[in-house]
C-alpha cells in the first residue's frame, strides 16, 4: 500500500481566521436551542458549496461536534441532499478541514419563526469564539489581529518521543494579545481566545526558521 503525503500540510506557513485551512480550526458555541442553517463557502470568491442543517437540542449527547469542511465540499450539494448535524447547546462546534488546499468560511443563520437571523460569521470572530492553529514547521511566527496588537510565537523542533498534551492559550483583548510572546513545542496547538466586543480577524505567518 502506498502512503499519500499531504505536502501542503508540511509546508503551510500562513493562517487566516477568515479562511479556514488545514492545521487550523474555529470553535463556536450555539447556546440557544433551535434550528440553524450553516452556509459553507470555499475558494477565493467564497462560492457557496454546501448547506448544513444544524439542530441544537438540550436532549442531544453532551459531546463536541466536529465538522470537517473538506468532506462537506465533497458532498453533492442539492436541496434533496441536505447535510444534517445535531449538537448540544452546552458543547462547542468545531469547524476544520483535514487536508486539501481549499479555504473555507461559515455563515450561520438561526431559523426563528420562518425568519433567518445571522448569528455567526467565521470571518468575524466575536467574544467566546476560539481560533486554533497548529503549525508543523519550527521557527518564529508573527500574529496580528484587527482588534489591535501583535505577537510572536516560537515553535521548537521535535525533541524525543513524547508529544505535548495541552495547548498554549493566548487571549485576544481590546488592549492586544495576552501574552504577546510565547514558545510552543512541536505539535502543540495554540488557542486564540476572542475576548473583544468588536469582531476580530486573526492572521499568523512564518517569519524565520
């Protein structure tokens, strides 16, 4: 059996919370029970490539819901082939892509008495959302946010067989990032917790090996 290596993962050096790509994910909690319509968009022009019916129910199992946007893109999109997912309001929904080169965005509407009310846009993260990045290439990275502030992350090369079990946490506040300088081990994710009232967009890129 021939193993397939995703070279784009091994060489990815830039991330943008407004364009979900491999080695990154966005976490959002739909706190109110009810029905939601999730529009999945992809590509440079963000064409609509799928719709997910999300049902938030207190009776659902209290488990985190993970949605692989790459698999949604492979579905045959039609009204007769709606994708349905279920989740508990106490648990978050994680949007990610397992591979490929496409970049995705999610816009969610709550169905309220036959009206659609927009409640979430992955391109504009708000308080309570989380942007998770997990780079593979060691070196120095910079990160910025439209809420203001900038920071620096140093990722060390893999050492030994043990892998980190906990991630690093960065708070994104109106006064900037806390902390704004940190170090991370190989395969140790960085959690950017949004704590700003105004919508924010985060960007991170490799600077030096």
